[in-house]
């Protein structure tokens, strides 16, 4: 599935970039939960797309796009500078969605998590800037806010309490000083994701509980009072595309929370919704034995400045999972391929390869 860009196409891409038009986009992590939907939408809108992905969870999410004339895949690791250069060469914009995602997966090996999520992000940014890429859209998370009883905005102090959140917060700190006349990074802090995608995930609270309610007939919610800002994965993909289309002046050096005020929910609300939609399921609430992230987020900026409003709700997401299970599309939600954490601990994902890192003296800084 790997497509090598020839010199003629590279020259064409650079001419388009010089005219300020975004025609070619590189998507790092394009086979993932959000990334596969972003790639699908980009191709539908006429962009030329090159994906860099390790295919840690297989290539099923992109398989039907493999023969598309404007699609290319670099099967590689974002820690490999050669793979990054090959992926980003000639691109007008880079969408960086590649990372170890989720608190359990990132806690397996803190050093590796920071290398992949933080250090490689700096490499991607430096390479992109050196290659003349105009835009860099970086996927962060609202979990950088940690625990707070306030309504949090993009100007609120971040206080990450997990390795995953810390890796994203530190990545943001590295990216923002790189803003310039010809390089425009943007940070999108996604809310807590849910919903069906081209790559299935059942290590997300809504998806997991919905599948468990239908298949097992019983769910347990630990705590229940914690607040989370929920957002459908499809809406996140649309937010990325909207950001890509926005003028430089609107998005350059900006941070946007991605979600909606209406979807700030306590976890017990999820249990109530699932119970209403799967009446035969038993919902059990248990006490939490440890401190957990608790935060509500304001999404006023992205609605006001980008005109973004999510189109899907928790009810839509729960119904998607419910329908997929009942139609036999999902038979075993516990399969390791549906979980970032289980993929690591069962050996499905190999992360111990050492790749060269970018160096300023090599002319890429």
C-alpha cells in the first residue's frame, strides 16, 4: 500500500504550497480511530492524502481506500525521521494524530510514551517547518486540565494527572513557540471520545459500557460523579477538517477545545442513558478507590471562531454500538485489537524499536 512520491509530484505539491493553497495533506496516525475518518473526508473533498501509520491495529480501517488515486500510505513509525520526511515532503498541511492514546496504555511505559507522544511531535513539527509545510494541526486532549470544579477554557491552567495528559500538555508547550509567518500550528483538545469509526475501539467508556450492556446485560460504573466533556469521533474528524479550511489568521497558534457545552456529563448520566436504551441491562454504581480526572469544559471558542457545533449526541453513539452488536458486526468487544492497552500488554503492538531523532545540526531544526 506504500506509494512513493516521484519528483514531478513533489514539484507540483510545492508549487501549490507557494500559492497558499492546501491541496495535499499528510495525516500521521491516519489509520486510527479519528485519523481514518479524517482521511476518508479529505479524499471525499478532493485532497491528496499521504498517511504515516505503524498499522499497530492492522490496516482494516484504510483497506477500502488503498486503491484511491489520491491516497498513499507510508507504513512506518513517527519516531523514524526518514518516515516523517518521506510522508511530509511536499505537503501543504500535516495533521498529527499519531500517539499512544489513553491513560492505561500510556502508563505501561512512561519513557516510551513521552518519546512517542512528546519528542516525536517536536520532530514532526521541526521537519514540517523545514519542508515548508504551512499548517500543522495537532491532536491534544481536554484531559490536560486534570481535576477541577470550574468550567475550563483554553486559557485555564493545565494540570495533567496522567502520563497521557502530561505528554500532550508538554507537546503543546513545544509547539506554540514555533508559530511564524510561514508555519501555523494549531492545537485541538478533543473531549472524551465515543462512537463508531472505521477503526473500532472498546476501551472508551461509552463504547465499552454500551457493548457490555447489550452483550452481558450488566454494567458497573465506578464513582459516577466525575464530569467529562464527551464528543463523537465523527465530530472530531469534522473539527479537524474545519480547522484545515479556516484562514491562517483564525487558527495560527490557537488552541481549541473540541466538543459542546451540552455534552458535559457526569459518568452516572451515561449509565442512565444506557439503561433507558437497553432496559434489560442492570446498572451497578460502585465507589471509586482512587482520584480520577474530573472536569467540565467550555467550547465557546470553537463555536464562535470556527462555527463548529457537534452534530451527534451520546444517544447517537450508544445506538451505533447497540446496532453494531445486534447486527453481528461486533461479536467480542474484549478482543485486544479493540483496546490500545490490551494490544500493548498482549504483545500485539511492538514499541521497543529505536529510531533516529531529529537534530538541529542536521538542518531540520
